[in-house]
């Protein structure tokens, strides 16, 4: 009973977010989904629990509260940490290989497969003429006869 009363009082004492804070939180979540955690490389800033991610989220919240736009916040972090901090890097000469590399590898694989198939077709022997086929059949019949005897 005492636990129920304490829990109710604790929940009642939690302040509700003001509309401004709710807007800041919404923008923080949206921006954090666009940024990579520098420690946990396969997680967004929003998903990471690393200490550095918490510090970066705090920094992003401060920039938003200071009135910076989303693009200004992302630009600030990109200038500070490089394009690596962006979860989806921009398409520019330095990242062309990153964006186009998978397609280039797929194309090379298709060319190699085509080359292998073409070579395989060229290596197939032509069917034997009638005289050679008769000779092969006679040899096979002789071998079967010797094996059974």
C-alpha cells in the first residue's frame, strides 16, 4: 500500500513537458535518427546508450534550444566530426565509391558470369558423327560384356 502511494506521488510530481520542450524533443529525436553514434558505429545517435552519444544528444538539444535549424545542427556536427557522423553520407566525390561501389561490384559479377557461361558453351564438344558413335557403342558393349563375364 505504501509502495502504491509513493509511486503515485512520484508520478504526480513529474513535471509535464511544455509545448516548447515537446517540440525540442521531437526535433532532437528526428535529428538523432540522422546521425551516427561515433562509438557504436551501426547505431544512430537516437538508439545508442554510449556516454558519447548522450553527450552529443545534449549538445544537439542545446543547439536546438539556441534556435539553430536542423540543417545547421547537422552541418555543425559534420564540420566537427566529418561526414562519418551522418548516418546517410552525402553524394559527393569523396563518397562516390561508397554509393556506387555495390553497383560496380554487381556489374563485374554479371560480366564474369556471362564470360564463364560463354566459355562453357565454347568448350562443349560437338556430337560425334555416325561412325564414331557406332564405335563408342561397340566399345561400351564390349566393356559391359567383359564386366558381366
